C-alpha cells in the first residue's frame, strides 16, 4: 500500500503535503510559543478558524473526487458532512454529564428541558470516542451506499441526480429540525466541555484539533490521489467522459460510481466530525442545501478534477467570506454569486487549471525555442 501511494505522488503532491505541514507548525508555534503581548501571537479563535478551513478543504476534496473524476455532481454532500458532525456532537454531549445546566448524569440539557425520561437507544455507545468516530464514518457511508445503490442502478444521471441529492439533504434538514428526533431540534448540540478528557476551550486542545484536521486532510488527499492515478482512476475518468462507451466495453459503471460515491461521503463525514469540536456547535442549518451548493463552488473556483485545487478553492473562498462578511456583510452573497458566474465563464478549469495552462504554454514556448536553435556541426 505504501509503494502504491508513493508511486501516485508527484511534485504537486509533495508541495501540498509540505505546505500543510508548514502551516500546522507555524500556527501551533504562533499560538503556543509566542506570548500574547507579541504582535505575532495567533489567538485560539484564529486557530479554530483555520481548522474550520481545513475541514472545508476536506469536504471540497471529497466532492472533487466524485464530481471531478467520476462526473457525478452532488448537491447534497453537506448532508454527509453534517451527519459526521452530529456523530461527534453526540459524543461531546455525553461527555458533559452533570456539568450541564440541569445536572442530569445521562440526559443532555435539551432532553431534560423537553421532558425526556430516558436516553434514546440510538444515543447508546456515544459515550465512547471510538464508537462516535466509527459512526462518523459509517453513518454517512451507509446512507450514501443506500442512496447510490438505488440511484445508480436506476441509471439516474446528470441534473436529475443532482436534484435528488439536494432533495435528500433538504429532507434531513426538515427531520433534524424536529424536537422529537432527539438531536436538539433547531438549537442543535452545543455547550461542549471536553474531548478525550481535554478541555475543548484550551489552547493546546484547539491546536491539537487543528493539527488533526491537517493530518486528516493529507490522509484523504493521499487516498484520493492513489485512487485517481490507478487503473480504477482511469476507469472513473472514462465514466465521466463517456459513460455509455465505458459501459459498452463491459465495465459495471454503477459499481464504480457506487464505490467512489460512498468513499466520498465517508471522507465528508470525517471532515464534519473534526469540524464540530472546533466551532463548538452543530445544528440543522448544516444540512441547508445552500451549504452543499457553496461547497461545489469551492471546487469550481479551485479547479475541478485536480484535488489540490479543490482544497485551495475551499480555503480561498472561505477566507474571502470571513473578510467580506465582517466588512460588507450585505454584499457577500452577491459577491459569491458573481464569483461563480465569473469562474464559469472565464475560468472553467478553475484557478489551478489556469495555472496549469500557463505552465504548459511556457513549456511549449521553451521547447519550440530549443528546437528552432541551429545545431552546431561536429
């Protein structure tokens, strides 16, 4: 497996890994080693903000894997992201114990407020971290597998599939808004105290979660890169570019789609699980269809079918969102829409695609210039 992944790496991959490692080191150093009085000190709020960006980058990478390399445009990946977040949120709520407002040893505060008498069966096991981590992967994966099994076997493709994925996340939004679902209703899950025995508000825990997000992003990238550069990746690209021809050649197209779709959902679930302890809350708004559409915009801006570009687009767009929502909050949505239109019209391959075109043209000019030089006689 190590040789398989190593063979799939190129210069871009090594640069990506080096950049993530450098960011983790610099952010951790500026937060933990630099005194608060220094102008170089980085607050815990900024650390958590960067950690959120890395989780978004992982979500964008998951979407790019299924959209950029298999041609399946998902407008519902926010659902898998949110389900992973709820799994981790349930664990964090179970860790509060008697430190809640009502001091109940087992029931979260919102259940006591709603007069629940006992813990629902589907909350059992979430007092253990390993179980919550497993559910953050399995629940999105099982939902994606069930959804994909019926959708791909029925040969639902194109805009129809995109609409169905958005209908799925909207249905989950409505379900999780209900108080009788047992997930906190409109308010969701919040007021977390600790994770694995560490205070979630402490500087060291925030840096640790940030580092874990960076490591998970690199691991997801290595897995995705290994897949897209293998024989399986070539078949996926064939499905994306000519599905009917690939099917005619004897490949079970629905099986390949189902595999990459399920894997992509599991990656999104991991991203959601890392996201929740850093932002301190998870509520049904994470299921909002607009969130899934925005995530697709990140991929389009960075560069569809590049993996690195998807992660870059997520960080750039959300960084711009943070700045503009603070300076001109009423303009941000218009700016996001204009950005998507501009990318569609003028940068169809995204920022990284434009960079690749420029580099390829430069190489062609150099090759043309070298071939045009007269050869010296021996």
